[in-house]
């Protein structure tokens, strides 16, 4: 009985880890959300494995005419990012570009949510 519970818990944990996806962490800081006449500049922390990070940067390179993402690796294995969307400054377009590079989730004020909530978050800083 105990052995069955252990294996069920282990399988559940392995499934959760296997389905983890790149996630961005947003701070409640007005300076991290800059809407300009020519685009949008968003600062966040990226939580991703090295293969996920590499895949995302490949996607960014493929969209270089629309966005850039400058990153530095933090000591805790996350990445500090400055995500710049060119030519479009609407929150809906920022969302589209984040989805295009593989972001699935975000963390904001301690809550992990779908990346879809980014639109309302960005609008709250306008």
C-alpha cells in the first residue's frame, strides 16, 4: 500500500517536471513596463532550462525584424531579460510575441498564471 502511494506520488512529480515550460517572472515595478511611440520594452526574469532558453533565442533570432531580447544569466540559473518589441506597442502584440518565442506561463505578485494574463498586466501599467 505505502509502496503504491510512493510510486504514484513519484510519477505525479515526474509528470509535473516533464510538463514544465518556460516561465517569466514579472515585478510590480513601473520602470519594467515601457510603452513608447515605436514599441514596447518589457523587463522580466526568465525561468527556463538551457535547452528551452536556446530554443527561445532561436525563435527570437527568427523574429529579429520585430523583436530583440537581451539576456544575462543570474547566479540562480535564471535569466534577466530586456524584451523589446519593435513597431508595435499594444499589449496584445507583446503577448503574441511572447507566445511566439515559447513563453507559456508567467508569475506576477507570487501567482503563476497563463501568459494570456500579460495583456491585462501590461494595460494596468499604462
